[in-house]
């Protein structure tokens, strides 16, 4: 009686047999006025098929476990406004009724709609003009920087760097939203681990050279099925982080090995390491290894790596190397071997 969730029971023909008083709080109807009516009369016509499918699922027999079906349905209030509910249905063979609960998720769905609108706005209304600005600044710095007065050269170069960083942040936000929504499409193909190493090193060569850091890898013939571009994205992120936190003149080592049904890729650096209490947090959004770092990123890179690896049914983590200094970032994914012809 005091629950804010709707609780009711329905007959086999979907007639409301019992209903708690929450219906008046949620929709404005008195419970007794709806007893004996079909639940269909409260639903929008486009949601009726979803209800029938859920009730059919909830009444399936032959399973030892409780068979509870869930579905999201909208209900109009007595004033005509719409509210979103998450319904659960369970068939009771002994009572010949469906036991039902419905939780109001209107605020949750409204927040999701606002977020989707924001992502769409970021994608279209911000990224497009920023890319235009980046193109213009890029042309200016490439072809006309020497003709500018000295006092303006630094400002133009700084502006180009800032715009590039902002576009990178927007792309990361869009990527992570897409991945968390389950819309990441993996393009599985034959991938050689050594090719991944070499491509990542080419991308990061200038960044490493600027700090006199060498990137070395153990030769490997490991070949498997994966999304090569996405794993390259993971590897580039891990190596760039290693470069950022490694002392000048040090060496970053890349390794790969097969362990049972998993393949493990390691990026080992000689930096200051990651404190134990930070090791799980750094793979969350907007987390930094150290809040005082001069070179701060968006805090999204490792979160994106985690989502990519998990989309391959794998795992990612960080540990202390055998020598006891530095960091060893690693990821493991199922080893889907290539069939030899």
C-alpha cells in the first residue's frame, strides 16, 4: 500500500485483478476505478505488442528458475502527460495471474534524451566548425607562419594546438558514448601483433624522439582475429602514456605472448609507476594518474582502451614489472587463431 512502484495482478486475459494505491500518485487514477479493466486500455497502441510479447515471455513454463519478463512501457497520466515505466511480469500457475510491478523511470529516460541531444549537438554544432578552424590554422602555420610578426607566431601555434586538443576531446567523448551504448562495431580480421607494434611506433616516433625515449619490441609471429584498428588505438594510447611518464633517455618495451586461450600484450616503462590505490580508478572516466601532472590529458584515453578491450571479451590492467620499478600496462583478449591454409 505504501510503495511508490505500481504493483498489480492481471488475469490471463490481461484484466486488472488487483492494484495498489500508487496508481493515483503516479497517474492520477483511483485504483478501484481500474479494477476489472484491461491493461490494454491504459497503454498507447504502439506499446501493445511489447506488452503482449512480455506477458508471453513471463508465462513460459518448463524452467526451474523464476521466469520474469521485463519491458519498458509508457502510460498517460489522467492529465494527458506521458510517463515511462519499467515493468516486470511473472506468471503464477497456481493463482492463474500475472504478478506485475512497474517502476517510474521518466526522469532516467529524460536524462538519457538530454544526453543524446547533447552528444548530437557536440557532434554537429561543435566539431564541424572546430575542424574548419583547425584546417584554416593548419594552412596558416604550414604556408604563412614565417610572414607573421614574431609576436603573433606563438599565438597562432598555440591556437592550433588548443583546437586540436579540443577536437580530440570531442572525438573521445563521442567514442566513449558510442561504446557504452553498445554501438561499437568491431571489424574482425587477421591481425599480426608485430604489425600492431610497428604501426604504433611509427605514429609515436616523433613524440618519443622529442624526449630521447626508445621504443623496442620483442619479435613475434602471433597472429589472430581482432579489430586491428581498435587494438592499434589501445596500443597507441598505452605507449603515449608511457612516453609521457617515462624519464628522458629511457626505454619502453613491448611484448606479446600466448597464455592458454588468451593473448597478452604488454607495454612496460621505467616511469614512476602507478600507486596501488590508483590502479583500478585510472581506467574510469576523467581519472588522472597524478593531479599535479603538467601534461594533463582528457582522462578518457584509458577508459576508451578498457571499453575496446572489453568489447573483445578481454581485460586490461596495470601492475609493477618484475624489476620493481616503472609500470606494466597489459591487456588480454581471447586468442582466436587463424586457420592455416
